[in-house]
């Protein structure tokens, strides 16, 4: 006679281990790694990038003369490899916008150097004095990311 199910000894219990496929474990580790990278890089990296306008900002330099200024006919600023405005005025040489009111001269620069080189000329174009001064350009518009127009003021005693 064959033994019945009731006569058989019970089968040993198997340990129930989760048998996750290998790809699930690799995917979980990948998600954790991406989360760590995102936390380290920071939320700003995923923010939309700000588009800056394609514009050349101008900078305004104001120079106030003091002292022996009676002989000063023209005040010039060094712009690259030439002095501006040209003296005597020359229509062939492009000049930066310049104006003056009393002893205050105003220059509009498009690539402001630092330090600034200045020279004062008399009516004959002779150099009366020359100086070079560090200026504190201050942004007066635009944004920190994109830049903007700047201004600076110099007091020069002759």
C-alpha cells in the first residue's frame, strides 16, 4: 500500500528569501546615485538659465577737476591705444561721447579700463598734467549675472 499524504513526514520549511532580479537592484542604486548628485549639484543647476541681452553696455565716467584749472582746454581719457576725445578734433578718428560743464567732464566708455589714464591739455594741445587712477566702477542697471551699465566718479586736483 502506498503511504497517504497524512502518513508522510512534513517537508522541511524553506527560508523565504526575496528573489529580486539583479536589474531591480541596479536600478535602485542608480536612483540613489542620481539623488545624491542632484543634492550635491544643487537646485540652481536645474533652474532655467537666464538669457542675457546681446548688448554692449556703456559706462559713464565723471571727472571733476580742482586746483589750477584755468588753462585746461581739454580733458582726455585713454581709450585703448588712443586718447579721447582726439585733440585737435579729427573727423576721421571716431570719438567717444564727451561733454563738460565747468570743471566736470563726462565720458561715455564702452570698455571701461581700470585704472583710468587722464590728461589735461591747454589750448595748444600741450599736456599740462597726466594721471592714472583706480576707479570704483558701480553697476547702475542690469543684473549681477548679465552685467549692466556702470558709473564712476573721479576727483582730480591739478
